[in-house]
């Protein structure tokens, strides 16, 4: 049974930092690209960042470039999202997702990811 479990969300002041994690089990983690998405109230789920199976390639949504860093530890079956210089508009539920397609390039579409976690709330107070 594939499980993705996010943790580390919380309340942080604008300008602050937070690191969220996603522990994965039930699949051979090191084989698959991973991503973070987020969904704010009343909005559609959107791509935030993706990382290749090896960690050698990453991709980011323009609004988070330079502020967020995605990384992974294949020995721990965990993917991370380090967020700094947080803004009120970063407030959302953050979801990790696994892409089992083994595509040659990172993908950013919600429908392209087959497994999802339950989400972790990140709230940035202004």
C-alpha cells in the first residue's frame, strides 16, 4: 500500500521560514519523480516544485523561485520543501505527490501524479 505522509506545516509570520516533509512508503521511492502542490481556499490545486528521481533536476513555479527549495533523501524515502521569505499568499494546504510514469522530464500537471498525501496546512500571517 502506497502512503505519502506530510508533516511540518504550521503557522509562521510573513518573512519567516518553514520546512515541510513527506515520508513515502509502499513504493521504490528512489525510482520516481516527486512534487509539491498547494491549494488555497477557493482556488485550484497548483504546482509548486518537482524533483527528479535522482535529485539532479528540479523545477519550480515562478512565484516561489528563489524562495523555496525542494530536495529529497532517497535513503530516508523522504522529500522536503524548504520555504523561506514566506508571504501571506503562500498560505495553503501543501500536498506531496509521486509520479510513477518515469517520464524523461519533470511534470507539473495535477493529473500527471498518481499518488498523493493528505496534505499539511501552512499558514503565513501578515
